[in-house]
C-alpha cells in the first residue's frame, strides 16, 4: 500500500498535464474583476463537487490533521472543491491548498485544548475557570511557537516542497490563508456560552479578551502572508475556493446571535481595528445576519461580504446597500 507521500506524487502526476495556465489566469482575472466591480464576460461560477473515484482514497480528518502529506491528499481530493475533478470541469474554481486545521488555530495559540471527535473537524474545549479567561486577557500575545501555528507552517513547507518538480501545479495551485476566525468567534469558543452574560456582567473583561484575540489575529495574519501564494493581486485572496476582497476574511458566525447594539458597542471596534491595521477586511458568516449588515457596512476599510446561506436573508436588499459602496458579495451560493 502506497504511503501518503507517494499518493501526493501520484496525484500531482495526474494533475500536472491537466492544469492549463491560461485557464488559471482567466479564472483569476474573472474573480478579480467581479470583486472590483469591473466589466467582465460573466460572473465567476464555482461548482462544489465531491470527489468520486476509486483511484484514490481520502484520509480521515483525524489522520490528516497531524500529517502534512495526508492533509495535502485531502486538499487535492476533497477540499472545498475537488481539484482532481476541477481540472477537467474547467469551471471558475481556483485550485486552492490551505493548512486546513479548522477553526482552532488562534484559540490553540491562546492555550485552548483542541479535540477531534470521530472524523469531524476539530473543536475547542472552553476554559472551565473564569480565572483562565482573565489570564489570557492579561498575558502578552502568544509567540509563533504557540499552539497549532508550527503545524500550519509545517504544512506550507510541505506544500512548497511537494510542488518543486511540477511547474504547472506550482503555478496553478494557490496556497491560501488558514481559517483565522474573528475576535468574537474565538472568544466564544474559549469562554463558552457564558460569554453572552458578559455583555451585562463583565464587559470590561470581554473587551480585554477581544483586544488580545485581535492582537493575535493581526500578528498571525502578517506572519502567514509570507507563506501565501495567490494570483489575485494584493487586494484580494482566495477563501472557501472563491475570491474575496480584503487582507483577511473575518469569521463572524457567532456575531449573528448578538443584537445590533451589542455588536456595534462591544465587538465591532475590534473588527474595525483589524481592518485598519491590516488595511482591509471582509466578513463571513453563516445563517441570517441581516440585522448586522448596516453595522458591518459602516466599518472603515470593510471590503467584502461572504455569506454561507444567502437565501436566508433579503439578498436583493443587501446587494443594493453593498453595491452603493462597491462592497462585493463574494459568494452567493445556490443550493442544489
């Protein structure tokens, strides 16, 4: 039975003659034009295809989480789109590889325990003692040896070395940022559901924690930009196998559980600071966050929306407001 490094080589041997650099460039140009409200032949169309085949077998998530070769196999076969299929389909899928350690990178750097249950993506065990939350908020930002960041860097290094002898793959496969979440999403993971009471009982501690998480996100994004290789240009990047505009895509899934007032007064200042210090930021959330749209559009240097379920909201209304500011809606997924 072939080991994972050999499977990577077999996959790259398959992909190398099928990656068309002209098509790769056209896809990037189409995404870039759409994100910048520029004329284009048509909107980018990305088909989310599961891997179906018998020549290769993806590894379990638990195996891939700890093994760079196995993670690369899974990224090629079963990432947000299957690159294995996309090279023949020739839709507008960018061929993206990322260190897919789930939502846990920043939380792990702050000392959280990470657990993988069965073959599900990893999750964070909240701190059981409020004293530990206070300790995180008061501590200096973690260094780059903390948590899962060394594993992230190991994965980038593996990607680069695996592609050395494959010029088409090296040119066509994009190395993208991992999921760095957003300040409140990370805070909720390490604090747990009791965080919602902090808006009433201890907003000072909550704000201090959000500031420390924001510091960490900013430092990690700046460190990892040196590892990223993308063809979208300096103002855009690939996330979820589509183009988004901004230096970072903040995940604000948990923000949709807040009132507009609580988000605006307590959380939004930290999203705003990240956008200011990095130069620009987009925001992703799943679910119905329509009540936060006006707040988010009011963030200086806010450059993009990315929705998980746009059909849950009044998309035409959101588009009209966003288009007035030339803020793109990066992903308008159509359920099939």
